[in-house]
């Protein structure tokens, strides 16, 4: 029995095969082709979308965009490899009509259209929103480090530069001493001309490092990167490397990436609202619930989220069961329209009036109006500590004249019934003869309070008791409860896209320099991930029908 025989390569075909026949109906290439054909590239910001009347014809931006999306979809990112694939890849014959652009043309397209490439990612998100692929129930926000085009040797800070300058001065002094001794007895000793050349080279290097040091002091930056100045030296799992910190928001129901942002910040702290706002804009929703790890712990940032229609489920770093915020009470008439509104101004108005907005009902957020109620006190202990009204221990912070100031930031942060309307931790002053300091508590007390002994007289003029002059009659307490289940879901959601893009697509390092171009490159990787995910959810045919409909 003979083996299966292929076609004779020398056989002349009178009727050449149609390229269309080589591409199956379910081939993802058809999705890429239909998606890009349906885009208005001029609105997205691509250059050369209108051909010139004179001169050498240029490549259609749609063809180059198809080439790049196909490349990132199939783990081919460099312009030279894409150029090679254009000459041998049947799927690219189908996409580009057998065009073979030069690698410089391919590279320049990515370099010259960074903002437009990010807009292409947004266009596909809008398409998926239209198809109802995003569930919009919960988004997981997380960050990951992507290597920048900058080696560790081309990274300098003040400490490194000062050490290098010190070593150069030592080398110059050593060469000068050799010139002074003029020792010709050693056969391998450098000649005076060689010594002078070495000193000139060291002097030039010293001037360069001095310029870097001057630039650091003038700019206020902590480090300078010479190859990609917009990147930053960051701590990663395998040591310190020059990276960009890429943030993503991943939809719970579909695992699609809803939005992303490329930053050069060393950590994730303070980025929660920024990334949530990007995702909210992409998904075209007013309110959003997000979950993130403890790296996003920032009381100011979390409070901003609540005040602007974002429900934050951030893993607890310092608190235990809930986060507490003291808000200044502002009396206001809250109508049903205001309560049901998702406008940030109306949400803030409700919270400051002690009313929970409708969009936060059945969530981890609670608000409560607390007024001054019962009398309690701070008591000085024999060991030099102070017990507060709620039974927490305060320690000595400073001495002001004859008085000693006590406080505890940790105790005040988690106190459900505070004795002050201030957002800052309570500080209490004890004089030389003071044993007890009375105070009025806010809210309905469920705990046993520290009581004042009956024999201790209470000064009616004590400033802590004069609420009209020194304390507000009421304040609002904002509570954010701990939802362990949603925090556990975060890891299953946010880690998958990063793992796929970095290690399956091989995009754990960047090819472009600069934050804007890095954003475009990451956008292509995330677009390829989303296309593949959408195909897995609804299939190639339905996706193409939606694009052409």
C-alpha cells in the first residue's frame, strides 16, 4: 500500500486555487477581517487614512492594522517576523491580499499611531457591550509589571551616581600619581599618552554623571532611565527591573478586559478610582462594583470611589471587619429623585445627609447619623498609658509644656463610636494632676464604656463637653463591610488575563519605548485576548454577523 501523495510542486495549475478556499468558515482570521473592515480609522485617529493624489502609494492603514492584530493574536509581535509571515502565511495572504510590506513600514505604523491603537481596543469593548458579553456585575482590578526597553545598567539614582563619581575621582587620582612618578622600570606600565587618554575618558564620564545628578535634583525625580525615561525601576518577583505598571479591570461574568491603563507608579496604591473610571467609561455605566487586593489600600482613594458611584471591595490591610469614615454632617432634604440618582453630586449629598443612595442598597456600604449621647472618660493608668472610653489603650505621643498628649491611630481607625467629630485620630491631654478627662460619645453605644468615678468632679466648662463651641451635634459614619467571597473571586478573575498575555502570548516584555507607545502595544495584546475570549463565548459566525449587521 502506498502513502498518501501530495501535489506535485512542478505541476502547472491552469486554474489557480482561490485563497478564500484555504480559510475555513470558523477561522478567527475572518473575525479580524470583519472587525477592522467595519472601523472608521479616520475617526479613531489613524494617519494616512486618505491617500494622496501624487507620490508613491502608501499601504492602507486597515491592512497594516489587520497585520498587527493577527500578529498579536498568534504570538508574533516584532516587525521583522511579521514581514516574514507576509511572504509565507496563507492566512495573511487572505487578510492582506498577498501584500508584503517592509519591516520598517510595519514598525512605523505601530510607532506613529499609539493613541489610535488604544481606540481600537475601546471599539472592540463597545462591540462586546452591544452584544451583551459584559455582565457589569463585578470588575476585578489588578496590576502587573511589564518589562520596559531599558536595562538595569542604564538606571541611575542619586546614590548610584555619587558612588560612581567617587570611584572616578579615585581612578583619576591614581592615574595622576602614575604620571607624577613616571616609573619606567616596570615594562607593563602604561605610557603617558595612555594615561592621559584614560583621564580624558574618565573626565567625560564624570561630566555625564554630574549632568544626570543635576537633572535629578532639578526635576525632583528619584531616578533617571537613559533608554526609556518614562519607565521606572520597580520591585518585581525576580528582583528590581525597569518596568511599566499595567492596570486592568476584568469583568466577572465574561473574563473580558473592560479597561486598562499603563502607569509608571511603583505600586497600585491610589489607582483604584482611576482604573474604575476608565472601565466605567468603556462600559458606559454610572455605577460599578469593583474588587481589588490590599495593594490598593488607600483610605482617600477608597472614599473617593464611594463618593463617585463606585462600590469598592478592597482586601483589608489594617482594618478587621469594616472600614469606618467620619463624614461631616450636612442637613439636606433628600427626595426620591435624589436618592435614586447616580450623579456623583447627588450621591455625595445623600451620604453627607446620612441617607444611603439607592445604588448602594444591598451592598457592603452603610451610612449612619450619630449624635452626641452618653458621657464617658479617658482614664490614666499606673503604667503611664491611658484607657479610652471604648476600652482601647492609648500611648504617650508627645509632651506639651506640663501636659502629656496621648493617642492611638489604630484604635481610632476602627472605633465604631468615636468621641470626636474630627476625621483625625483623637489626642487627649493630661495635666500633672489629671487622672480623668470626660468626653461625650457619638452614636448608640453597644459596648461597656469607661465610667467616671462618682467622687471625681466634672468641670462644666471643660471644652470637650461644650459641643456648641467645639464639637458638631451630629456626624455621619460611613461603613464599608468586608465581603470575603468577592475578594476571593478577584484572584480567579484578574490573574488569568495577565497570565495569558504574558506567558501564552509571550508579551511579558515591551518592544516600544515611552508610555504612550507602551499603551498602544499593551492595547494590541489585550485586544487579541478579548477577541479570542469573545470567539470562545459566542463563536466566530455570530461575532461576524454582529460586526456586519
